[in-house]
């Protein structure tokens, strides 16, 4: 996986916990051993293998756990078509996040997390204001890319073949659903062994709820190497999410756009 590592010996993150201007003073959280990883993801249509878009991922990581960052999506012609901003400071699996899909004018995310509730929103093209709802917060609840942290935290259990059940917040549905992560037969990626997991919705509704998510990881580093399943981006012709395969190659594939979007946003 092509990564540019910027090692940070110490980051001071200031989080303001204030619902009103007269709220409590900022809380200073000291984070050590944090690094920033920057790399590309190469997305293909799951059925036709057509190149769809490029991801530029900027992730703040501490001890193999994702703390937050951005995922910016670019069409093959270099046009930015979407962006997600994530912050796991409230919960390792539940990020505060906002996803904007620019080519269909759609947004969704989690705006607030409390001890008992998760506040979600979505806004379709033409909506005067976002639709909002709250769902009950539960143990091991995840949302969006937070289930990657959940897999890494339970890696040994999953490698042993023991399934993991968890509730997944689906902001686009203004609700949550129960899912199960289970181990699949090992695979390979760029000539090396991978461990693969399936993320599938519980109940018989999975038969009509679309394809499961399939993820491949490096068994030693626990890095995600490949993702197969529903995309955050939507087909502008149908307004439905793409079904994709996203590969995190160490070198750009031959059919990747030239030039690729820069890994440093300031260079774009």
C-alpha cells in the first residue's frame, strides 16, 4: 500500500465540550504516538470491473486504531465528487462524521453522540433542511468506517472463527441494523496472504438487503487491503450507491488515472 508516513511524536487535540457559549472550558486531550497515513484507494465496479473513482485517504492513526481523518473521492477525470470527514474522539467505533456526495447533492452523517443516543441526519437533493433522528446507543455499536476499528479490536476472536455481532448505525436510513462479522476462507493480495471477513446483515432480510461486505486484511499489520460492497458514492444516473471493489495497492494499477489526485490536499 502506497503510504506517506508523517510521524508525529505528540499531538495536542483540543475538544470543546460546550452546548452553549457559557459551557465548560475546553478539555485538552494529549495524544502520543500518533502518525498520519496518506494513500490512494482504487475503486472498480464490482460487476463490470470499470474504473469508477479514486480515494485519497488521510488517516490519523494511533497504535493501529483510526482516530479520524478524511476520505476524498475523485472521478477518473480528476473532479472531486465526494468527501467524508470523520472524528473518532467520542467513540472508537462511532465517528462524528459528515459525508457529502457532490454529484447527486446528498449528505449524511452523525452530528452528536451522547451517553445514551446517537444523532443522525441525511439530506437529499431538493430537501429544504436535513432529516434528523436519534437512535439508542448500544455496546459495540459502529457506524460508517468505524467497523474497521471494530474488526481490528476483535481480530484475534475473528481469526479464531468466532463471529462478532454488532449494531451498525445507517445514517441514510436514520436508524440502525444488526450485523455479523465472520471469517471467510483466506485469500491473497499482491502475492501475499490475506485474511478475509464478511460483514452481513442479520435476519432473513439479508436475502433482499443486497450483497454482504467483504474485506481483506494483512494478518500481521491488520491493514485493510481490499473492500468489496456498497459504496459511499452514488451513480448519478440512478441515484443508487455503487457496488464496488476498492483495492489499496502498493503501486498504482495500470488503469488508474494519470495523474492521480495528490495525497496532500494543499497540492490539489
